[in-house]
C-alpha cells in the first residue's frame, strides 16, 4: 500500500492517488461543488486526488 501512495502520472503532475474510503482508492482528481438551497451549482473547484475536502473554499 505504501508503494501506491507515491504513484503519479509522468504526463499529468496534478493527477494523484486519492481515497474514497479507507478501503477504496482512485487515481485522478476531485471535483468540489457549491450549491444553493435550490440545488443550483454556484461554484466548482477541481483539485488533485489527494486534497482534503475540508480545505476547499467555494463561493455560495
């Protein structure tokens, strides 16, 4: 498992290993959405796979 944490694309330096759960990994990016009370998308941010969800600041 330690070996997979350092995998990175040689062509896309921002694509990284992320975690959906303790047991599930993915390679790529995360998209973070901000929505209004009416469920309309008011902001979007795309981050690396390893970024945490709590550090993304989106406009509401």
